[in-house]
C-alpha cells in the first residue's frame, strides 16, 4: 500500500489519554504529533511501564509536533528519546517555556530523583526544542521528494496550546494534503485565553472528542456555582477542595476566584484564604504571569485597571512537604474556611489525596470537581459515589464520603459537543475525512452522529471514523519494532 499520506495511532484513538498520532508521508518519512502518557482506565495497571515503552519505529520520524504540554500529550517524551528519536521537538513559544517543567516533574515521579540525570535529560530536550510563533508557516522539509510545512494556531485549551496544520506536497505525484490535528480544543470564554478560530479548511481532520456527547454550563452559571460552593464553606467553616491540574485549570480558577473576591462586598470573602498547594502549580503560575503577551483581551483589561488575577492578597502558596502536612492538619481541624487547589486534577495522586483522606468523612467540607474525571481514577469514584453517600478507599483505608461533592462542567478546558461541531461547520472548506480521537466510545459515537447529520443536511461528503484501533489504518510496509 503506497497511498500516502496515511495516519496511524500509537495512543489516544480509543481512549481519552495517551495521545500519539503518526502522519506517514512516505515509507521512510513520518511526523509524530504528541506522545502522551496513558492515565486512569486507559493505563494498563501493573503493566504501565511496558505500555509506555515506545514500541514503534522512530527511525523515520522527522519531527515531533507538540500540541500542548499536558502529561497525556507529552508524558512519553522520555520513552521516545530512549527509543532513539533524535529529531526536533516543535511547539509554540509558551509551550517551549512550560514543557521542561512538565518533563522534570514526570522524570522525578516516574523515572529518577537523580538531579544530575534529570539535568542532563532536560539539557537534551532544550537542545531539541524549536519554538514557533502562532499563525506562521514553518518549512520543515523541502527537497526533491517533498515539501512539508507546519503551522500552529491557538487552541484555547491551556497557555501555549495549539492545533497543528500540516501542508504536505509529494512532488513526484503532485499530491497535496492539508492535515489538521486538533490537539485539545478549548471552550469559548476560557479565562486568560482567546477562543480557537477554525482555519479556512483542511482535507483530513484528527479531532478530539473528550466531551463529544455533552454540553458545558455557561460561564455565568459556572461562576455562580463556584461562588455558591464557597459560600457553603464560609457557612460551614469548612474547606473547598478542588483537584486541579497544575497547568491550565489552576490558573483559570485563580482568575475566577480573584474576580469573585474583587466583586464581593462581605468582609468574610475579603478574608477568605485561597491556597495553592502544589510547588509545580506555583511555578507554572509564575510562568503564566511572565507570558502575559499571550493572554486574551479581557485579562489585559484587568491588568490595565490595576488588577492582578494571578497574584492577589488572598493567595497563599504551600511549598515544602512539611508545610503541606501542617496545612492539611490545620484545615481539617481548625474550622477556618478556605479554598484549596491541589494536584492532581483527577485525584489520581499528588497532594490533593492527603486532603481528601482527611476531609472526605467530614460534612463541613466540600469537594468540587471542575474537569474531566477519567474512569478508574479516585476522582471519578468520588464524583460517582459521593452524592449517593458511598465510600472510597484511599491508601487501603475505607472512607465514607460525608463531604459535599459537586461537579461544574463549565470549567472544562475542553470544547463541548457544540463547540466541536462549530469548529468544523465554520470551515469554508470542510474536511473530507474526520478521525475522532481522545474520547471514550460513547463520546465518539455521539459526536460522529452529530457530524454525520450536519454533513448530510449541508450536502457535504465527510467520512467520519470513530473508535479507530491504534493500528488502523496500518502502513503495512512499516512494521513496529
């Protein structure tokens, strides 16, 4: 089979994590888009180390293109380099600043705490990074066989996130294809970030579908619910625990909380302590502050008005482990209202687990989920069983859930079904093929049905592929090692 370009998946085709997609330009030439870790139900339990090994060929990979720096999109980078990948790592300018922090954290957790080894690896990564400005075509390859250009456009998911356009020309046949990899698309009105704008069009679209089966709350509604959850903490003298990823969600929440405190008239709001208990989140927040040129117009209006949405008086950061333990013990027993934002976002590890272990059994406290909770994670179990008076197990101990549990979908950094459809509908040249990835089976099926219905009504012929296996369609002449 010599009909190139072709797409194959090394993760993320049938689940929500582990995104890794290959654009095969020829038998001996390919691009790789993202290389992420598997998490939650997608992870293979005791065999996770083997699952993350790069068992596909990297000899033909010309470049790794990074959509954004969440761990489920770049977490397999150490494995990729260990497998022998020697090419460049292309990403946006903000992502080039953020990526080393994510990889350093991943190395410390999953590989080694040897500072010298980590420093050597980070130096290696730094030497490979190629930072690209948004909306500018970059020529990746131009020779007698191919001309390949890539362009990054704002995706509105986290700072630095991009959807990736690849324009490829095979000179011998004259065949040209415009392939678009969505990465993770953000929802409109995401704090700090401009909403993604679709391109003129593409031939093939690889589209995320995390929330392909549902709609989010509006921003006004989610702010009201966030405020109500905190009002409950103020009334009950309890803590609102918010599991949140260190990059993206934490900064968006700080932005919203600063707005609520600024608008509040009651003194108890003015005195409410907002605690970020994550050294990594604190470092990311500092980088977010330094990357103000990439904020949206609304955030810049606040800055011009003297507001500092990521640095305000009520904000406290917990650094060391001893300080973390003291904070957990104090909030669990003191009766002082507070909001704690701590990683991880799915409560699958990190400092937030210690807060949950101490506070889930106390009705004074609340747990507020503001993002996707993958099946198989502690966060998903608490979200499912908490409202029913159920229980979870943490570190071998059964804990009855007496704390209030609530979810606010409007804070998702992912586009919902309506937003995903709009991304397609607003292209002047709709794709002839759409491959749905980064979503569970139900989400992909629901989104496929909506796209099919739209295409039929609009008179467009669009081939929508859902739940593609990791190796379909295969490039049969390239055998995984």
